[in-house]
C-alpha cells in the first residue's frame, strides 16, 4: 500500500507570478509559542537559510523548495497564532540593498568570561552584491 503524504489535504500556497528557478527569499515570522518558534528557526536553518535577525532568515532557494518550506511551516504552526511572510527578493533589489551590522568584535570572548565591556560597538556597513549571495 503506498504511503500517504503527511502534507495531503493541506491548503497549497498560492503561486503569484512566475519566478526564477532559484531566488533569494526573506522569511519573517512572529510566533507566540516558544516551542514553535524554535522549531521554525530550525526548519529555516535546515533549508540553508541564514539567520539575519532573531525572527528573520534569508537565503537562495528554488520554487519547489519554497513551496515545500511554506507547507512545512503551515503544518508546524497548525492552529496556533502566528504571522509568517516568505518574500522573494529579486536581483535588482538585492543589488541595491544595504546592510548595517553593529557588533562587538570580542562579544563571544566577553560572554565566555562574563567581564564588563571595555570598548564601544563597531559599526560595519557592507553593500551586498548579487554575486555575494
């Protein structure tokens, strides 16, 4: 007897327009449940998406994997309260994007030693090109 898909009967995400075979995407979420939020972060990392903020991931993925990710997120959330956005980012928007990362270079060492900070934050501005993604 053939195995039944665990995604059978789940509403399919609507396809809007025709996309490139592989497109950069931005996944944003606001989930109340800590358990679901942790599973959602693991799921995004399993799809090789990079965490860019606490509740935001970005990476390149093809259309089939995007739909699969949307279905898995929908199954994970179930009836819980959540807001999830999967936004495709195109080459033009990625080419013109700016990133500002402000961090301490020695933050990991300080956290390990639990010492007081000795220097101020360092601001880094990097412009991301399509070739770098």
